[in-house]
């Protein structure tokens, strides 16, 4: 089986590496040097265009920042649509939006290409260890076809429902992560200003009912240390919160909490820069409160 993988970013590169160890792999990346370096390391082939990547592929996997880029990659003489083979499988691991996924699926159905939206969660660590959670929106037969590929880099692979539901699940997951980052940051800022030592506050929180992944893992590793490693751009989390907000409107759920999170996260990149890490939202809270949450 030959697989084409398009999008060698921080998450995509280790995902593609797992695939290269098991299948024949062709890679395409907008930055050609990145693709060449990957191919040299893992023995993959390099395609000069999306069309070339798809022409010999039984399965095409995309992992790019937004659904807009996936849709744009389909178009034109050198686009994916011109190279896709009838009967092939298209897996979109982008953290995208449900409406675009449904539109892409409809378009590809005319070429007899099966489509699944299959965004992942678990970060770079999960991608490197092959333990990602994969949320799949697809028809049942397409999900079964996708399982052997997705299990190469995922340890929990869930069929969420029809096309679009994988991206809906990922958007809501990331929106809840965003809400928790803001809430934990605000709470800790208040505690420190009230005279509680930051590390003590975090330790007590993590032994109590208010604990979460943010307080247990992210705050000790990034906030208390003040290191702010860049693993996932804040601008991409803002995009995901925006998708969640659009989903709420589409299905007519009021959702004031997630809408407020979307409004707040829209402000943060403008002040910290587009390349800031998503956990630097806490640094923004620190700046607003004029306090440092350090251990």
C-alpha cells in the first residue's frame, strides 16, 4: 500500500514517520526542504506537487493548519483532486471545521474517493510515541478502511459519527481546553496576589476537585517554570475555539462560556504575537493582573 502524506509540521512529521516505518510513503510539504530532509531520514519519496503525491497513492493523509488549506490543496492543475485515484481513501487529520469537511466529502464522492475527517489529540509527545487519540467522522465502511492507517500513530481511535463529527469533537475539546487555561490562569493569579505561594496553590488544587490536565501537567511544566516552550501555536487554538463557537451557532446552543472564551482568545495573539504558544495565554493573564505565577 502506498500512502501520501501532506503537511510535515510539528504533529505531522512524527505521524508521517510512523507511517514510513510500515508503508510505502510519499510526502509533500509547502517547504520543499522539510520534505527532502524527512525523505532522507525515513526513506520516503518526495512529491513536487499535491497532484504528484496523490497519483500513486491508495491513501492520502493531510495534516495542515486549517480546512481552508486542505480545500485549497485540492484545486488547480497541480492539486490533489487532479491526482486522486478512484477508490482511494482521503484522511484529513487537520484540526478543521465540520462544514468544510462535509463540502470536501461531497466533492470527492463524485470521484469515488472516500473521505474521513480524523483530527488528533495528544500533542507532539503523543505523535512521537504513537499514542494519539483520533476522532473520526466518516461512514462506517470508510472508518473500517481507515483503522489500519490511523492505528499506526493512534492508540485510541473513535468513530464519532458521520463526516464532520470528528472535527466537531476536536473543536469542542480544544475549546474546553481554552476555557480551562483561562480559568486556571485567572484563579492562580488571584491566589498569588492574595498571598498564596504558586506551587502550594497548584499542589492543593491538584489534590482537590478543581484539578484538570491544565493544572496537573501544563501549569507545573510551563507556568511555574516560566519556560513557555512552543509546542502548539496560540493562534491555532484560537482558530479551534472559533470553530467551536460556529458549531454552537449552527446547532442552536447558546453557549455563553465558549463564546466568551472565543472573544478572549481573539485578543491574546494580537498582544503576544502569532507565534506565541497556547499556554502563553496565562502569561497574558499575568500581564493583566501584574503578577507572576512561578514556583
